[in-house]
């Protein structure tokens, strides 16, 4: 009888630790690498490679239903040498929905779908006009979506280590383009990007 009780207690404790508890509100912080392609209109595709920092928050409004709604912010710094520019970075604010599979031992698989409601890409370069170098300043609006799959490994209840693969597809529309401080017609500069990110981070339940 004692052995049976101890076995049951040990099993229950293991399941408690191994199964992450998703809270009413969760906060995620991640960092990783993103790569892919950037294609400007009427030009060959260019390789993208850079780093990304992501923060997200989700609300689980329906008890016992493994679906949450929230938002994520992504700050991306791209390798300027591959794009042959002086500097380039982008930021995205996504609305997203997250769903997970409860009851899986050790880890909890999840997926997220996000739509970019506010996005910007800022690029700077120097252009030789024959009479000296002038700065080209390009500001783009970014729209599109991200699809993410990941796993959550609990360290302690409500705190887990998360790993994600994220796929993004975005349209990059010119907003303002300035050469030596003078704004130019930007209609010919519409671009697209297709990228994949690998991220690691932490999730905290509140």
C-alpha cells in the first residue's frame, strides 16, 4: 500500500512539473536569427540575414480552451553588407492568436498566427552623384503576416523556456525616400520579403 501511494505521488509530481500551466496572461521574450530574401521591384532578389528581438503578450479569455489572443513586437537588425547599404532595420507590431496542445508530457507544442498592423523598415545608404557622396534615406511601410510553431518546456510552474520557428511574408511599400534631404518619388521601389527566424526565449504566466 505504501509503495503504491509513493508511486502515485511521484507520478503526480512529475506530471505537475512536466506539464506547463498556461496562465490567464502570458508574456514572452525571445531573441534569435532571421534570414531570407528581399526583392525590390524590377531587381534581383537579395539575401537577408540579421538578428531579431521579440516581445509578446497574450490573454487566454476562455477557461479550459487552449486559445489566447494578443500582440507581438519584433525589432530586426539586418546585415548591411549583404544588402550593400549603410544601415537597415525594421520593426513590426502584430496582432496574433496562439493555440497550444495541452496534456503533452514534458513539453507543450503551440502555434501562432500574426498579422502586421504597423510595420516600418528604415534603410540608409550613401550615393555617389559624381559631385560627391549624398545620403539616401528610405522609409518603408511593412504589411503582411507571420506563422510560428514552437514548444514550451517548463522550468517551474508558469515559467518556461520556449523555442520557435517563425515564417514571415511581407510587402514593403515606400513611405518616404529622401536624397540629400530632398524627397523623391518612391513609386518604383515597392518590395517583398520572405524570411524565416529561429528564436529562443522565456515565457512567464501571470
